[in-house]
C-alpha cells in the first residue's frame, strides 16, 4: 500500500519543550480526509455488537438474517449495525436474489479485524475490569 502522508516540506514546525537536549522530531502528516475516514473506522469498531458481526463475517459472506440469528439479535438491530459498518467502508453488500449478503470490503479489513482481536486477546491489566461480555462482579 502506498504511503500517502505529506512530505517533509508540508510538516508543521516542531514545538520546543524547554531545551531538554533531545533531537527535534519531524513527522510526516496524513491529510485531514484520511484522519476523518480513520476516525469513522475507529468509531465503527468501538461497539461490541458490530465487532461480533465482523467476527462472523471473518468466516465469509452472510445475509442479514444469518447474521441476526448467529448473533442472537433482531433484524433491525443487525441492519443498523451493518449500516454503520457499511458507512465506515468496512463491509460491502451484494444483492443475491431475495438476499443481501455482506462481506468484508477488502483484505485490509480482514487484516484490521484479525489484528484487533489478536491484540484484544492479550492479557489485560488487573484493574481493567470485566470484558464487555462478562458480568461485573457482585
């Protein structure tokens, strides 16, 4: 994938921090539209119900009714979650007869989802609290 960050001449001047004696950092900057799209993706990934749908879609294309049944959610709830994922560019849909099948938008999405779940599966600090699927202690 091509890096679309701006070149060194488009970078902002480095702030000074009181002469701590460390080197000045120069960072290439991503365009605002890239940051906005990335924020939409991050927001779409920030919901356990939508992550559950992505987990199911990692197994291949599904129609809405399959996703609703496998996630134990209603059709309207599933459709709403899929709409958010679609608007974020994470999934695509294709009509096949009476069914609309959803799948990952591309291989990048499969990679992002896999890495997200792998990272999430790592041990959490003891004070992180219960996972979203666990009941809080009583």
